C-alpha cells in the first residue's frame, strides 16, 4: 500500500486487493479479452463466496440475478445503466464491477450541471496549444478516451444531471466505438474490453431526461431498495464497518439494536407508514436512503469517539438523527415531532431513552 497509506478513501481495487488477487490466482473459467477474471469470479467478488482458502466478502447485498445480468452486459458491446432510488448502491456496484474486471475503478466522470462535453471526449493543455498549436502532447484525454485506448471500463455518475449536449456526446461514442480528434487528424478506436457504466438517480428523473437514442445504447438495470428491515440492516451494518475502518474512527461498531432503530425510523418515514401498516405518517422532505443511514451511524460513531465513551448511545444517535431527518426546518421539524410523539413515545421502554434525547434536542 506504501504511498497510498493515509489517503482518506482508497479505491475498491486497493481496499480489496487480497480478494481480487485470490480470485485471479484461483481462476478456473475462461477470461474475456481485456478482463482480469472470468464473469463467474466477478460474480463471486460482488456477491461473496470463496476463492481457494480466501473468503470473499459480499460487496452488494441484493438480487444476485441483477448482478449476473450486469456482468453479462459488460461482456457484450452494450453499455450498462444502473438506475434506482438514492442509496440503492448504484455507484458502489459500478465501482466494484470495474475494480474486479479491470483492477482500476478510477476512470470516472461525475455528472453535474457543470459537466462539459470536453470532460466526456478530450480537452487541451492551452499553454502548449497556444505555444505550439494542436499536438498529441497538448491533448488531455478524458476518462472515457483513456478507457477506449486501454480497452477498459469507464464510469459516468449521475448521467441525468448532465446537460443534453453532454449526453449526446456519449451517443456517438457508444455507437461508433471511437473518438475523433480532427485538430490533429487522429482517430482513436476502442479496444476490446471497452465499455461504459452509467448511473442515474430516479429522484433526478426530470433534471435532464435521457433521450430515447441514448437509452437504446444501454442495457438498463433497476436496482431496488432493500425489501425488508433485515436486509436493510445487513447492508447498513456491512457498510458502516467498512467505512469506520477506512476512516479509523476509534469507537465500537453500533450494536444491532442501534442499527435496527435507525433502519426502522428511516423505513417508516420513507414509506409514510409504520412497519406494521397500522398508522400513516407524514414523510419528511429528505431522501432517507440507506446511504444516509450509513452516514448517520458513522457520524454517531465519530461523536462517541470524540466526545463520549466510544459507544454509540441514545445521545449520539439523537444528535445524528436530527441532522439527517430535518433538512427543511419548518416542514421537516413538524413531521419529525409528530413521529416522536405519535410513534416513538408509544413504543415502550426500549425506545424511551432515544425518545427523551430527541425531545430534548427539539426543545433546544
């Protein structure tokens, strides 16, 4: 790891280097051109299993069939589009797919309103351009450009947040599988193994709706939200453990009861109904995704480590819940207060401490 020690966030291929190495060393099936391991080994890396004597931890906890379809898509000449609600592990799955297939998940473009066509294709070193004119040395290739040259996979995050002209630049790339640089009469064809994984948030559907022409270039997979409280707890527990280890937070991992309370609160507010279906609730304005739960629990651990006894209790949890749920002061505060008084208060002794801490914060 050497020079990468001390980095705040390591890419997946470094975090799970031992698992990837074990899968490659124990490979038993044909490996597609440009890949480091077979589709079956990629599936084991994503969903968990064994490689020789090495235990492979699951990276995505969900429907195995969806992962099989995603992997199969990347063997073909079609690109892959992962869509779903916030927190359904779209980016997480995309990163781990590229880490397993190529050993490099860093060919990524983050889609925003400010993303330009140059970030999809190529740009120039303008000092060199002015001094010497267009030349290969002055060319700055985009992550997609480099992926085409190398026969690897590039990622485009939040593609629906990109402007239509940026999305249109992808149509020709995915259709022709080449990039033209007319300034220096250069044509860069994609090597075998090149593909693209894009993600899109269903909450952002109306920002820059993808055209039918662009959608046709993708095989679309919808990643569902966790289908049960137990599945959601499993996802959150796994990711909090990984995140806390990476950040070096000196606190005990939250107990199952703490995780259960957070997941219960989030599921009920997200669905606008108690888990038993007996009482309707006013949902807050926020997304309340599993990603928010993971961040909330990591924040609670940081509070416990820095200002508590190293164990996440009701005080730390209440502080983090308040910030995660109340995004728009007036509307969300009312929804949260109604939940506290009508639901949490009536759940008995197990919830009493958390209710009291949340009430105290609300009064402040």
